[in-house]
């Protein structure tokens, strides 16, 4: 199916859209639930205000991104790195410095 210069809300359920391509498309305000986007690629994408909950992000790579105001909470961080530095080590060093400062 081809959609070109259309403005229509889609209600897609129990469907296989794998291999689809989206270019110059506005899906702001859309909701995705129980969706498999493994191996998907997002390039030149505005994800401001995006919310991810109860998701498997193993292997996620973020490069050349604006992360100002981003929040990560209540998440497993083992193996996660920022610029090659283990986040768990960064947090441990930060917490140790806070403990020393507050002692």
C-alpha cells in the first residue's frame, strides 16, 4: 500500500508491517503498544517529548543526539556506557563523592 501526501489516522492492529519505510512523515501523538521495532533505524528524527516505558532497549545506539532534559529512571543499566564509560561506574563514583561530601 502506498500513501502519498495523505492525512489520515491509521488504526493498525495485529498486522505485520515489517520492511516498511517512512520518510517525511508526521506520526506525532501516535501510540505504540506491544510493537516490535527490533532492528529499526531512526535518522534525522524529532523525538522530543518521547516516552518509553517497559521496553527492551538492549543494543540501542544513540549518536549525535541532543539528550538535554532526558531522564532515565528505574532501569537496568548493566553494560550501558556513555562515551565508552560504564554508567554503573559513573554512578558509583558520583555516589561515593556525595557520601564523602556529606560526611
